[in-house]
């Protein structure tokens, strides 16, 4: 639906496709067993990609995309995805973690300056 000769629309389309692919790739990267901080990092990237996808809808309109009625479909699908996302993130095991020393993706009650309990394990 996007004319190939419209560089702005074609570029916006490519960004939207990247954001849409990111939703799938990062879910795959955070599915299954794994550390809480890695899962939360992937979740943050997914949230950003979904929000960027919404913003790009407005960019398409700004550059003259005629099929703006599809925006509502995208919005509805992203809202449906968001509700599933909330449940998915709530299923992360906060006890399977390594301390995030940057302080962004620690489970509740864990801080970036906390002592790592694994430091007490001897390798002897």
C-alpha cells in the first residue's frame, strides 16, 4: 500500500517492520528459563518497540499515507498485545536473577549495591 517512489513513507514502513519484528524476537529471547534481569530487559525493548510502532502510525499520516483507517486496527492489536504482555511479565520468576548492577532490572527488593549471595559459595 505504500508507494515505492515515496522515500519518506518507505523509510517509515521499514522502521515499522523492524519494530514489529522486535516484538517477536525479544519475546523469543525471554521465553523459557532465564534470569529475571534479562527477561525484564527484553520486556522493556518490547514495550519500546510497541510504543514506537504506534508513533510511526502518525508519521505515515504526516507523510501523506492514504490508508489511515488501518491505524485503528494496529492500535487495537497493540492493545490486545499489551494486555497479554502484562500477564507474561507477571509470570517472570523474580527469584531467578543476577543482580543488575545498573539498577534497572532487579526484582523487587533487590538493589544494585546489594551483596551477591553467590559470592559466599566457595569453588573448593
